[in-house]
C-alpha cells in the first residue's frame, strides 16, 4: 500500500503500466490515443486521492520496478460506509500469467478489511480478469452490453462482480 508521497514518486512507473495496458487493448477508461502527459495526470490525481484518504493504491514490483497495480475507492456515500470499489486492476503485459493479479487481489482484499470494509464491488471488460475474479471467490452479478469502448473503438460489455469479506 503506497503512501501519498510514494504514489507521487511512482507516477512514472504507474504511467508505464497504464500505457502498456491501454496499448494492449485493455478497456480501462482510456482510448488508444492516451498520451503520457494525460496518463501522468491521472496518476497524480490518484496520488491526491490517496493523500485525502479516499483511495488506497497498491502495487506489485519486481527487480525492474512496478509491474502491476490496483486501487480501492474507499470514500463512499454515507449509506455505504461498509463498501469499497476495486478499481484499475492493471498488470503490465511483461508480467501476465505470473500470479501478479492474484497477489494484487489478495492485497486489496486485506487492505479493504483493514479499512473496515465488508463488501467490495468491481467491473471488468476482460474475460481473463473474469476468470481471476471467479477463482478468487468473487460473485458475478451480470453483464451490461455496450457499456464502454475498447481503446481502439467499438463497444465492449462490462461484467459486474462483488465479494463479501469475512
């Protein structure tokens, strides 16, 4: 779990991961035209939300640096203090199929428990991620067709999941 200062320091590496995921076709809120300055601005805003206590940022690293990240949006409306949104699960293509996603999921769930959260919610457009979430005990709720766009254009469906934490 990164502090706000650590999150600010990690902006260049987090930007590399985001740019790689978008270039690889991941539907993570950005289009293929995503440039480095815009991606860095996104991560600077995330660092600000970490500083404000509304977001938790986790990363996975190896000898080459950051290779994956996930966020928990812990600031929720007054009637949902027990819930957090799991957001922006990103794993660099060089690190896929090595257990990074599973490790990030476990770390996010542990961080959510430590923050007093008992319910997590996420959405994904990735069939690979769907398999990861199902293996981790997340419950598939349903699919919304044409919810977003793929980075190169064209509609993609989004699948919602939840997990009740013990």
